C-alpha cells in the first residue's frame, strides 16, 4: 500500500484527517464505556477479599496505564519535533499533555478512594504512589513551561527537552512495585498478560482500557485541531476553510 | 436497586471514583469545545477585518 505518510505530517492535511477520525473514536469509546461499566459494575462478581470496593479497579488501572502511555506518546512526539523540526509533532505533544495530566489525576484520585477501604489509608509515600505523583508534576511542568515562553517554536523545544528527560520516570512507575516493597499490590497488567482470573472481570477491564484509550484519542484530536488553527492562523489554507468563511 | 448504589457499604468509594471521572470528562469535553469555538470566532473576525480593507 502506497500511503504517503509525510502528507499527513502537514498540519493542513492532518486537520481534516483528525476531524474525520475523532467522531469515530468518540462513538466507539461511548459504546465500550457502556459495555465496560455494565459488566464491571453489574455483571462481574464480588471480590472474595476486597468486597465491592475492588470495582474501582476497572477505572483505576486503565487510567493509570494510560497516564504512562500518554506520557510516552507525548515525549515521543516532542522528540520527533525536536529532531526533525516538524510543526505537527510539537502540536500533538501540546495537545496530549492536558489529557495525560487528567488521567494521572484520575489514577491518583481513584487510587486514594481504593486505598482507604483496602489499606486503611488514602495515601502512603511509597515508590508507586510517589512516582505517579511526580508524573502529574511532569505534565503540569510541561504545560507551564510551554505557556511561559512566548515564541511557540522556542516553547516547543524547551518543553520537549523537559518531556524527554522526564520520561525516565515512566519505567520507574512501571517497575516500582517490583523494585521496592510497597502497600500497592503487584502489577495487574503487563505487556501480553492480564493478571485477572475471572472472565467477566477481564472483559470489563479490557473494555474500559480501550474505552479510555479511544476517549483520549478523540479529545486529543479535537484539541489539536484548535491548536493547528491557532498556530497556522495567518496561512492561506486556514483562511479558505469553510468553517471560517461561513 | 438501592443495593446496587450501596455497593456493600462501599458506595462512597466506588461512586466517588466513577463520579469524579465523569466530572473530569465533562469538564475536559467542555473545555475542548470552548477552545474550538473561541478560535473559530477569532479567525472569523480576523477574516472580516481583512475583507474590509
């Protein structure tokens, strides 16, 4: 298949492409959320040791996985932007940061609400929780640094460096429950393995994971469209868009 | 039904989790839509100013 991928690295083509893909991501995400929530909250059996509070798992683990995954995608785009000086990659990195930060916040919040009935405490300063909190600060640092520099191209480069250096934190989060003793339970999800033994629990988990992933894709694509318009506002193709002529 | 909302006495934790997720998603979707509305408005007024010249 001869797809010219470079064509889609131009903001003008990607703007249209993102506008076509985003509604599909949002629609499929909504269906997966409905199914995942139904199976996770209604069908899946009560956990033998944790009772009903284990149901927080179905939102906690997917959002925690995505908080790390989105960071790596963001740092990847930032690195490509830094190396090849491509405009769109830097815009994608900027669009990913707020969603990544929100997923990190959700992972911490749901973790606290799961920790209280399970461990008897909202928070402990152990490796897993602390490194996830640092991830939130890295996202916030990325956004703050980017918005504090007026020249967008310089802002892209400075924030990209921060994102790349900060990506060392992601393997620390991932392996923290193995490297250090922790209140936090061992890994539920590793690449290629899901450590859940009940079928309905596994289904609910995977549905919620893909629902969250497609939700993130939809909002990031929607956000990047606005960023593209903002940063390309003086170009001819933006002036000729039908949504602006209308 | 009330049993479902009670979650074996852990309703506060379970619904406190899912409720905040819903709230965060609503705020984020609103913010993304708002940003698009603002930039389109700005571009339209830029265009109108350009047409008058």
